C-alpha cells in the first residue's frame, strides 16, 4: 500500500532555497537535477523504510541524493499507522549533524 508523502513547510523552504542556490531557473542541467531530487522524494511513497536510519535519531530516516561532493540528505520519518511519510528537512550532506531544533515544525 502506498504512503502519502507530506513535505513540511520547513522542507518546502529548503527546496525553494536549493532551487535558487543552484540557479535552476537559468540552467537546464540544474533544473533536471532539481526535478530528480523531487522525484526521489516522491518515490518514498513506495517502500519508505528502504532508506537507512539517521545517525542522529533511530526514529528518522534519510534519503541520499546526488553524487560526491554534492550529496543532499532528505530527512524524514515514517508514520506507519497513518501510512504517511513526513519530509522534515533537506540539507547538504556535509553539514553538521542535525539538532532537534532544526526539525521543529512551524505552524
């Protein structure tokens, strides 16, 4: 059964910032890469538990996208009872470990 993939406002801001950062509006290659990232995120609707747990928490998983040195981490958690995936944060893989404050949801 498919899971519903929900991209939180924080993750939406991360995606928008990344879009601007890589100049996807002006580069065909960057736009293709960006669209691939979004497809990878949406692919979590099928088998979201296929990705490993994060080193920061055993309740969070991360999808890695890209190739070195441009690997991005999509941090998410799976809500089994609701059959939902909550995408919490998207960040460059070389950044410091995430803190709980990095994942706080704003209303």
